C-alpha cells in the first residue's frame, strides 16, 4: 500500500488484493487500531481514497516443502527488508524473521 506521502506498507494476504485493501481502508476509517499505518493516516489526515495498492509478488504454489503461509511470511519479510518499510521509513511496525526458522 502506498500513502500520499510516498511511504509504503507491505503485507501478505491469501484474499483477493481488492478485498484486503477494502478491509485495510475500513480499519483506517474506524481509526482505533494502533498500527503505524492507521496512526500515520490519522495523524496526517489522509483520506482512504488517497491510498493506493500495488501487488508486488504473487505466490501460486509453495515450494521446497514449505507450507504456503510460511512462504508468504518469508516473502513479506523479504519485501519489508528490501523496501525498508519499517517505521519511521515506512508503515510496517516490525520485521518478523521467525518464519525463516520453520521447516529447516
């Protein structure tokens, strides 16, 4: 997700991208969540209609004996790292690397 400021939020989903984006916008409108994404939009008075979404990578099948969710978590962590989206440089609150310890 891209905010009008140019900051990025990286997230994984098994839902259709459009459906996940609608849920994110709903959480932002309610404004009670404490995630960096919601706080940033609230503090900077970003209207949800100004947010943009972009698919980065689609995982069709898992590989290497790794279940799909673990693979999605690994890809999410990889993109958070590559694009440096942990707050304050972006809108992710953390970089979870524990998914790389599974299935080894």
